[in-house]
């Protein structure tokens, strides 16, 4: 069970990092400005929420793929 949680947290963290840098490439060059904007708008949670929705979509596709793989493997 702990291995599953570690695996899913690793996937979620990698997805969060990927989405952050895809949506806000200025974090690499000027991180203090981006953090200042987040403080002004008080929107610290939106990266986590967006990542959660994308994670749910990916989890759905992984579940379907796993089900299909199980069905094909029964032959």
C-alpha cells in the first residue's frame, strides 16, 4: 500500500512540476516576480487544483488501459 502511495505521489509531483513550468516559464528566469504576483492575487491553490484535474484524467486513462490489458491477457 505504501508503495502505491509513493508511486502516485511521484506521478502527481512530476505532473505538478511539468505543468508549472509549461504554464509559467518565467519561473525559471524571474521566480520572485511570479511569487509576488501570487501573493497579490492570493491564488496559491490553483496549481494544485489544475494538477489534480489533469491527474484525474490521466488516472482514468491508466485505469482503462489496465482493464484492457487484463482482458487481453486472459486469453
